[in-house]
């Protein structure tokens, strides 16, 4: 293996670096054009966030009583998963208004960079003639 090997194949270090930089710039620019907001956590017209805390709080209480309680760990983990899932499900993600040119450049940088990254993992050695 030499410094020029990428992904265990000969060659491609230049493609890897250029592809990584292009993909990183494209991803950065894309995330700069996205706005994330959140809304209420409602179930049947009522705010349900407090209800999602019940299994978590019961689990923490059981763990305070007995730190080796399987049910306590299960309820704490389940409650935490419900809270994280609820937060993620209530996110609203918007693409901020931008010009078509900027959008094409952002997505082009991202796609071309990822393509170069994938190409850099292939072997660049010439095929062996039989």
C-alpha cells in the first residue's frame, strides 16, 4: 500500500480529495438553504409532550430505587426513544427560496463530488492482458 492508494485500490487520491471537497462544499451550501422549525406535539387536539415523559420518568424512578432493574432500563430507554422520535417527527424542514442557478450549482457540486468519491474507490490500474 502506498500513499496513492484509496480504499485499498491503486490510484485515485486526487479524485478522492477533489470529490470530498466538492461534496463537502455542496452539502454545506445545501444545508445553508434549508430552514428547520418545529411545531406543537399534538395528539387528538391535546399537547402530548407531557404524556411522552411518563415511561421515561417511571423508568428513572425505578432505576433510582434499583439500578439493576431491567424494567427500569427498558422504560427509560423506551421513553427516551419516544421523546427523540417525537422531536424528530415534529420538525418542519423547508428549502429557502433561492435561484435556479444556485440550486443547480449546489446539487451539481454535491452529485459530482459524490461521483468522484465513488470513482476514486475503483482500481485505476490498467487491466492485465492475457
